[in-house]
C-alpha cells in the first residue's frame, strides 16, 4: 500500500480541529467558569475570550488548512495555557482507567504541535506560505 502523508495530515487536521470545535461551541453561551478561574489566578477576566481563538478560530483554520502552522501554534499555546490554569493539579494524576487525567488535553496540544512542524499537507486551502 502506498503511503499518503498528505491524506494523513488532512485526517489529523480534521480530527484535532473538529473535535476541539465541540469544546468551543459549548463555551459560546457561558464563559463564567473561565472568567472566575482567571480572576482567582489574578489575571484579567477579559483573557477568557481567548478561548474563542483557541477553541473556535484556530480549529477552523486547522481544518480548512489556512495558515495551519500559525493556527496550530496558537492552538498549542492555548492548550498549554488551559493545562496550566485549569488542570495543573492533575498533571501526574492517574484516572480510574489507568491513563493520565490530562491525556486528552495532551493529545490535543501535541496534535497541534505535530501540525506546527509538518504543516497542512497538500490537501489544504493554502500550502505555499511559510505559515501553511
């Protein structure tokens, strides 16, 4: 069977971006929990709107393959920020099923990092720019 790296990158983009969109859409109606968490951390609550960049805009750009490397970097930074602010107490916690408590967050973050290093592949809206 012939390897198709470009199709693999498309599949990775659609899965990472598509699944994260569910999280972003769920936050469209309510950011109160995130705002409260930021206030408790001594940060301005306005930063909560960055969730829309990380969980809505960046995933859409990743899915369609527009400035994928840049969108993936923003996505990765957002995931690491979420890890630091909301999940740091679970960093080494093991779930009931034996995996890390934060494994989903890590899969999102490092899936984004893979796309940062590889780019979007051939099946993308744009693929000729350094940030694609």
